[in-house]
C-alpha cells in the first residue's frame, strides 16, 4: 500500500556528503597511524554512527582513536561541509511534491544533521522531524532508530518507507519491518563495491533520480490495487 510516512536517511540521500565524510575519516585514520582503503571504508563504515565506526576501528583494525583525533576530524568535516556540501539534486523540488509526512533518521549526531541540512538550505523543509542515532541504544543496522522515528511520527512500521544509500541502513529498515528504497544518486554511489553490496541487500527498489520518488511511491499503491 501507499506508505503513511517516508523516512529519509540524511548523508548520501538528502545531502551529498558521503564522499566528504569518507575522505575526512580516512584522513583521521592516517593521522592515527592506520591505513584503510576507500573501498574498505565504504564496506565497513557507510551508514554507521561514529560510535560504531570507532568500535570497528578498534576491534577489526587495531586502531585506537582518541577523543582529540575525533574532535579534529569533526571540525575538519564541518569546514568542508560549509565550503563544499551540496544538496542531492532534485531534493528541494521533490519534497513539496511528496504529499506524505516525512522525517529524517540519520546515524549522525543531531548537531551534524542540522548543520548539513542548514548549509544546503534544506533545514526549513525538514524541521522539526529530525532523529539521530544518539537517541537510541543501537544504531544501524539495528532497527532502533527507524522504529523510534516511526513511533515519534505516530506511524506503524509496516506503513513506512525508508530511503537509504547504505547496506547498513537497508538492513535496519528490513529489521524494522519497513519497505526500503535504495538511492544511488549521490556522488559516492559509483563505487562498484558499494553498488554490488546495495544490490545484494535486496531493497524493494533502486533509483538514482530523486525527482522520481513521488511517482515511485504512487506506483507502490497502484501495484497493490492492481493485484
């Protein structure tokens, strides 16, 4: 059926931030004495909270990230956001056409979500319905964040549609019992490893043009009525 709520991830879905974020992360890892390739970063860290990233770096890569290193990376990333971050093409035009309630549920901190949306001119369209992984116990790929967003918006999980760009986010949506569309229109989405992992995550649909989203959602209802 046509969803009652659309839940958007932020990074790579509303704002074209993933390449900037991975670049800043790799810079921090290098300064901390580690070495991680770009493909490995997308495989292990995309869509996950910094708390989870820090835990994975320690557990799987033997790299202990200090608080000061993390702070320096965040300062550098915010600088790059301010100077370089753009909205995903078509988002600003698409949202008023959606015709459904919508919200943001992101692995970033609330401050980072608001900053990214503010510098790209999207904050006024999305507030006050912003939900961060810091609000729940477990981040993606656990379902907690999406379930929290749905409950806060008074929507049943099975009547929610999630728009995600990461395998972790797709897994979280599936675990929450929600439909999920994979978005591949961000500048990072050409990465072949990421493309293969997104496809193997088996989202309900994969699309690259945000302007198509209202028609794709309308098509969900049409297909159900036709069947």
